[in-house]
C-alpha cells in the first residue's frame, strides 16, 4: 500500500480508480466493511483501490471552536490499513479553503479529473462539499453525469446501536472499553514514548511507564484499567492509571502503566497500551500507605482478570 499526503505530494492518477470516501476516524467495523467492499469491487472491475481520508478531523476546521478528539492517529491508521490489500491511502489536508469547495467541484476536479474515479464506495450517511451539502443521493446523481458507479454501505448495528465514531468516542470517554471493543473490532489503544516522570511509582515499589499522548487524541475517562502493553514486539499484561495523580497534586494528565512481571529499563521506548476494562475511578488517598494498599488490590484484580480470560 502506498501512502500519499495531499498537502505536499500533488498527484494525478493515470489508471482508473475505485475510491472509498469518508473520514475513517477509528477504522471501526463499519469502516472495515466499506474498505473490504472497496478492495473486492475494485479488483473485480480492474481498478486501483484508493482510500480517501484526512489528517485532521473536518469538524475541527468547519466549526473551529468544537474540538473532536481523534480515535486513531494518522500513524495508527496507516499501520491498520497496511494489513489490508488497499493499493493507496490518500490523506487530504482539510483546511478552510478545502471546506468551501462545492460538492460538484469536489467530485469533478478532484475525484474524477485527478483520481480517475470510476467507482465510489461510501457509507449511507456520507456527506461532502461545502457545509456537507452533498449526500449519497447527489453522489449517485453526479455519477450519471461523470460516468462512475456508486456503492452504498448500509448502517451496521451492534446491540441495536448504529456503529459510528461518535458512539465509540462516547464509550471511551466514559471508560466503557468493552463496548468500544465491540464497535472497533479491537481494543482501544494509545501509543507514546516512555518518559521519565517523578519516579513516584518507583518509590512506591511499582515502577510505571509514563506516556503523554498528543492533546488531539481521545483519552479514556480518568481511572484505573486492566491493560495490555506492546513493547519491543511483545505483549505484556499490565495495569494503567489515567489522570493527574490527585494524591500527589499533579497538574499534567498522564498515562502510567505498570507492566506485570517486567523489570527492564524502557525509558525512551515506544509502547502501545491497549485498554481492556476499567477497574475503578481516580481517587485521592489520605496517605501513601493507603495508596499502596489500593495499588496492590488493583494489581490483584488485574491478575484475576487475565486468569479468567484464559478460562
């Protein structure tokens, strides 16, 4: 799969393409249904498959004051898409000028003229062009004018709820990682470089790997979670605290992970933390001893979770 960034790699395709249209934040199970349809239909028609996505969430440009956190960073999105058989992923730079483009101009000047689009695959609720004026019905109407076909992916439901990035954000923000897992088709995760903190965990006897994700990424609700951690290509059982360490009056929010039965030095290394289940909310303790005892109980709960998981 070739990755193309529209802001610094202007491109004009020479071969006809099938294009998957959408924002694709999260790459959840409905997105994957669209992508698989795109790949299969493009192959059958002799087209090159292209996923058309964005580096920034359009809502943050259109509404300016509304901050929509990303479920997946661009790097994570690329890693997941590399597991598919897509030919290209194209990341458009969504800015104010782009947001003012009319629906027909977007289709003709970009998708048809530059991408040689002969097939469009979009979700049932896909909207495009200035203020989202274009919908799937209009996309099909333009297809008759510009000679391309449109395949619409219907809504996918889990537990009677329509799968969407908005719903996933809702679940992650309230710490319901099991429900988020059902919609994503994988455990929600956050990646970062391990930094040296104040070594409070070391002092307490529970050394932690501390990461400070970018502010634009979606963060689970503050609290303690059963997690798994990817380190140097290996998965470890772990337990993770998200928050400001109220017992120590910390101001900066961090993700602190205690990797079970691991004692190596991991400062400066990249880790990915997968959130499985929330154990409890963040709490301020009256003493260090009280905190240490709670950490021990949390670790025991995490160990029991992994024992039960194997059954």
